[in-house]
C-alpha cells in the first residue's frame, strides 16, 4: 500500500540493501542503533534478527557465496559471489518480487568489505576479487533489473564502485569518512 500510495503522489520508492545473506544477526548492535537513531518502524520488533537461515543454507549448499562466514555490522553472513551467474539468478529471484511491487530502484550498500580470502567462480585471485567485488555487485543488480523491467531503464545507486561501475547508473558518494581506514576498504 505504501509503495502504491507514493506512486500515486508521483514519488518513486527505492530500497537500500547489501550483498550479504545473514545466518546470524547482531540484535544488540541493531537495538543500540535504533535507540540512538530513533528509527524503528512502528510494528517492527526492536530485537528483530534480519536473518534468513533457509535462504542462507540454500546459498551455502549451492556454493553461491564468495565468502560463507562474513562478519559485518548486522551479523554473520554469506557474501554472494556475483561472478557466478547461477548465484546472481538465485539472489535476484528475491529482488524481482520487489520490482513487481513497484520498487523503482535499489541502492547498493556494502560491497567494499569482502574479505581478502574470498573465492570467485570466475577464478579471480582473492585480492583481485576484493577490489572488483563492488563492480560485479552493481553489474548484477543493474543488468538483472534491466532484464526484468524490459523497456524501463533500470536505476541502481552504488555506494561502492570500481573502474567501470559508472556504466551502471548512478554512483552515490558521501557517507564514508575520507581517512586511511576507509580508503583501504
């Protein structure tokens, strides 16, 4: 209803997401963030887990993860291997439902934190995969969205990027501190 109401008002709704499928959440961190930011939506439990154990298990079984036990600020997760076309199809199967509901675009978040020991279906060396991961992530979201939308041009805001990512519009910059720690990531 919300997406439909926004559309009727001429607004397009986008969603922010990450390339990680949680197998375990970090509810205390999320609780602290929600209390500090006062951003818990009405009706959503403050200690929600943001976990999909069945989807994670499916990805693990089919070797769809570049790294199966990635630790990030919202949990322990599998980082999807976007160099694997079967993994891209599997992952994007969930995004299609959102596009069908009227979601107009996605903002790729994360993507720069792939561990150096991640694997790649395309044979990239670990350091190479870490660096170019955000390119494959943006490409997957853009191309799959474009295929699904048909004539409507897909839009993806990518917070992280690598050379060539600009062909998958647009690039979002501005929420990272320009210090050595973030530049290394």
